[in-house]
């Protein structure tokens, strides 16, 4: 036995000696936690925030976000907009890919055609949101000639984009990674399916170049791009990403110094708040997405369509104590939300005011008021001729630690304030939840939506008749008309009138309780003392490190 | 013997084919969507399904899939690592899980055998009691709890090992997960070895060998241990598969991109990734069937009686 122990110990020691401890330059790199594995570095295929973040470290788009999230020039030095608001002409600056070839207008043409051809998750940014001429036809498969997409290179440095209708926020779409360029010659030289799967098969033109990455790995590293057009601005020698699966592990990793930037949730946030050594490192930032309840209004669900009753939906909406919810269950600084468009991501370009700064604007329809809720319920009972209601609420069990608690709290609130209403909880994977919602096979769903671009329309656009995200199958002609006017009609050239029309639309959504807004998610971050200048954004790119120092 | 082996291998391959087909069908009737999307139109999704051939008759789909698999092509992910060939992602995951699991098996089996033998030889004395307590602890304490203990003490308080798995310092960062994973194997093997050996020690043929003057190492190794090994090999086999196919929680805590985590991501991620679930299912089944085949053949080596019956079967 002694011998065995001795052998084992010697083996372990040898093992220790064999591997050289920590790479030397590592210490100057910024250690950053990722919540999930990076799914793809292919700008045309990536769909998740973590992938977008790493892509944006390495590739610049036509524009980039300033600290407040406004679009400022990046690869496009400047742009001209035609008088009718339909043609954007972008003038590119001198920039180069990490293999030394210059970034040209054709790199955008190639990438955008490919988005339309691949027709993946974010292709809708091209047609539905960006309204680029020719995009819808290619994405639906009706048109196969990619040259019909109205995106053209007038010369190497000039990109011309034609739109179907004026889109006031078009420049701010350009910082979204889907619209980033891909070098055609490089892409074509690679074996199919290998683009972006290793540092050798990926080209950068941005602040950092990819140093270490294999799909599926929990670690990823980028290092400073010395040939970046704005290289002087970038202070970090590199970033080392580490996927961390749980919040408590993130907290310990931060304490050991293994990571400089981590996200924590739930109990870890209060632990950090109460720990004098950590409290100074805690920063809460807006994560953008809003959690809300979706009600199915079709006859297929909710005992023959009981949730089509407006008063019943209003009763549930007004029975939920959102403040208690965020303070006791979500616990990461998330904001109780009483508007259909969450705060913090869309501000008026004329006044700079946050679209949803005033959370009391629609309190008449969305509030925590058990008495009012009970009154709505009484009306609903007489209208429906029923005294008892039983609904099933579905929620994802892999969508964050707090979701199950939130679902439970909603059930308790509703059942306490609304006698006769029973809510049965049904947890499932997010995939299954989405599947049920898309097939209209649910009563109530606890769901969320994150803004894809900095305009209230990213939320309001969902509730028009037959929109694929209109999971309640609500339909209102007045609403449809208002949204049409804002996106393709009367208001597109009158910024302020459009803004007002969107408030009108929002009022309709809440008056008819199409959804019951719950809270706007925040992110609690721990950042090592001395690390400064990380730009946090609730839209598009959650974290940007171009100005970060360590 | 050769005919016996061939027959076994044939059976194994047939089993594998049946399992793959069942998986192929089952994954398609699972709730959820291979293209999890909140932004694609119905038209887009229909086009994607058609592109992937999901609307063809199931047998046609299966035939096409198997033709690809036989050429080493497992397709691409639909909701995981889009675009990248599954081969690339899977090979990294396999190499990580196999190396960590392999070390855990090696350490666990050797240490378990040593512990078990020591206990059996010292029956009723201190070492026996120690081994029993250790085995019970080892079986009861989940490996990830032990990992957290190691992580806290040897990566946080004494920062000797890396806090997370670092593929660039493979050996160094293998120590803690392997050690925690080996605990269960070690305890199970120790317990079985001890009990089996004690039983064999009491058997008539060992008494006879002793009375003929055999003692010491020769008696223990050739007569006792060899006979005790058969049940041990039986328990070891599924343990080997379990360890090789990755331990989800340990992988998650230590940030190892292994097979266990990949399987969970494939099923419970954003969508159900048909191709990943299938590729991993085939891998799991191949391993399991392979190890079982190996065990069958090992029995023959360990126990001459089984060899004889195999011969009888042939004849």
C-alpha cells in the first residue's frame, strides 16, 4: 500500500513537472466569462449573443456602436443618403484583412448575398427589417439569381444599397454582425463548412485576430490586431474567453483571479453585494431582453378559447407583483416592466429620450393591483359564464436559473388575487416551448424577446396579424395599419409622428393585453478592479472591448 | 474460436444498425424542432427541411444517412455549431473525454484492485475496515462534489492546478477531473475485489491448493485473483463506457468540452440537433457494444470453461 501511494504521488509530481505552468503573456490578457459555447464565427450563420461578441471583436462592420449605442463610422468612413431616403452609398476607408488583402465593397456584396441565400435565422434583418430591395424574394426561395439583391459595389471603395422604403435606423443595423463583410477569395479557397472553425480558416479586419479556437471548446482567445485601421485605440493585448456553466462557479473563478469579467445571477448577486471585497466590483448593466407572458387567444387552447376574453387577460396582467418578482427571484437588478417596449434600448434620435423611460404611461392597463384584477375577473366571469378557470403555463427549464422561480411566483400571485383561476406549471426545454408556441399548442407561455435593433419596432412589429412571433394570434386592423404606416407608409419620413404613432400602437397592445410584460433583464457583472472601458449594450453587441484597459 | 469471434462481431454490427435506425426514427418524433427559430418564416423553415431531406420517406432518409456515415460523414449541426462538420466538433470532444476518462479508468482500476486485494488479505483487520469505509464513501460522494473539493483546495486556496480545464495544458488540467472521476470506479472495484477474493479464498479449490503447499503471491495471483476477476470485469465494463462517454456534471463544472456536455446541448439546447444526437448515439452504442464484445472475449481468456463452451457451440 505504501509503495502504491508512493508510486501514485511520484506520478502526480511528474505530471506536474511535465506541463509548464501558465503562458507568460496570459496575465495581460483580459479573462472573460461566456455563458455558452461560441456556436459559430460565421457572421452569416451565428445567432447568439456570445458568438456575436467574439465576431465583433474580430470583424468591423460599416458602422460601430459608440458608448451610448449610436451608430458611428467604422469601415465606412462616411455615407450618403439619396433624397428619397432609398439609396445608401457607403464610402469605405482603407482597411485590410488579416491576410493582408484590402477590405473592399465586394466583401459586403458577397456576404450579404450569402445571408439571403442561406436564409437563416437573421436573414430577416435583410428583408423585413432592413427592407433591402430584392432580399425578400431570394430569402423565400422565389428568386435564385443572387445578383437581384440591390447591393452593389460601384468600385472597390463604394458600396451602394437600395431599399424598398426609407428605414430611419438603417445605419444602426450596420453594426449588427449579420451585416459584416466576408472576403470572397478567402472563403472560396476553403473546404466547404470550414470557414470560421479555426484561426487558420477565419479572417479578421477588426480590433482583434482569432488566436485559439476550435468549435465546441470551452476556451477561446483573441489577440490584438496590429494592422487594425484604428489600432492605436485598442489597449488590450488580447482576450481569453472561458465558458462557465454556473453562476457560483463564475463567482469563485472571479475570486481566484482566473477571470476578470464574469456574469452572476440570483443568490450570487446578493453574496457579492454583501461581501465588502466584491461589492466594489459589481456593475449592473442592461441585458435588453424582456420577459413577458404570451396568451393564446385561439379556440384550440384555454378550454375553447377562454383567453380570447380581454378582461381575463387584463385580470392576470394586473395580478402580478413585478417588483417583488425582480427583487426576490431574479435578483440581478432586472427592472419591473409595465410597457410593451422595454426601457433602455431605444431612444429618440431627435430628443435622445428613452422610448420607455416613463413606466407609468400605461399603468391603467398594466399594474399590480389585486382589486382591479379581481374586478376584471368578475367581468370576465359574467362574460364567459364560468366561475373557474384552469390554464397551463409553459416555461423553459434551460433558460436561466430564475425562470422556474418566476413561473412559480406568477402562479402564486395569480391564484391569490384571482379566486377561481388555477395555473398549472409545465416546464420543458426551450426548444419544446418554442415548438408548442409556434404550433399554437399552449394556454400561457413565459417567454422573452431581445431587441435586434435599436428601435421600438423590434417589439411592436411582432403583434401584427400573422407575424410569426404573434404567438397569441391576436389581430387588430387599427394596429396593423399603425405599424404599416410606421414601417412602410405615411410616417416613415416624419420621425416625430412615427414616434407618437408607436406609442398609440403600444397602448393598443396593452389595452388588449396581447402580452403581459414582466421584467427587463439586467446583467450583474463582476469586473476586476483596474479593468475599465468595457462598453455594455443591451442591443446587438453586449460587450465591446475596443477601449478597454487592464 | 475465430468463428465464435466473427459471429459475435456480426451480432454486434447488426445490433448497432438496429439501434441507429431506432434512434433515427425516435429523434424525429421527439417534441421540438431541428431548426429552432423565432425569426424565420414558415417558408424559410420549409426550405431548410427540404434542403436537409426531412420530407422524404424515412427509409430513404435513413439510407442516405447511413451512406454518409459509412464514408465518415455525420452531416452538419442544425442548432449546434452551425456549418461546422460534426466530425470536427466530435473529434475534439471524444479526445477530451477519452483521455480524461481513460486516465480515470486506469487509476481507478489499479488503485481499486490494490485496495481490494489489501483488504482481502487483511480480512477483519484495520485495512479491511478502512477499505470498506473508503468504498462506501467513494460510491456515495458524487464525483463532482469531490471535484469541487479539489477545485476549492488545489486551484483556489493553493493555486497549483488550473481552475478550469485548459486544453493547452492538457496533462496538468487533467489531474483533478480524472481523479474525481476515478473515485467511483476505485471504490466499486475495491469492494468487488475484496468480496470476490474473500469468497474464492474460502472455496474448496483454494483450500486444496493451500493444502498442497501453495502460498503467497503465486496462490493469490494465479488462483484467487484470476478467479475473482470474472465478476470484476463484468462490473468494470459499463463503468468504462460511462467514464469514456464523459461525465456531464464534471465536464460542466470544470469547463471541459466533452461528449457528455455535447449530448445535453444537442438535446436540450436551443433546438434538437438530429445529426448530433444521432452521431453521439452511434458513438455511445458502438462503445457499449464494443466493450461488451471485449468482455465476452476476455471471459474466454480468464475462464477456460467459457472457452470450452464456445468451442462446443462452434461444433
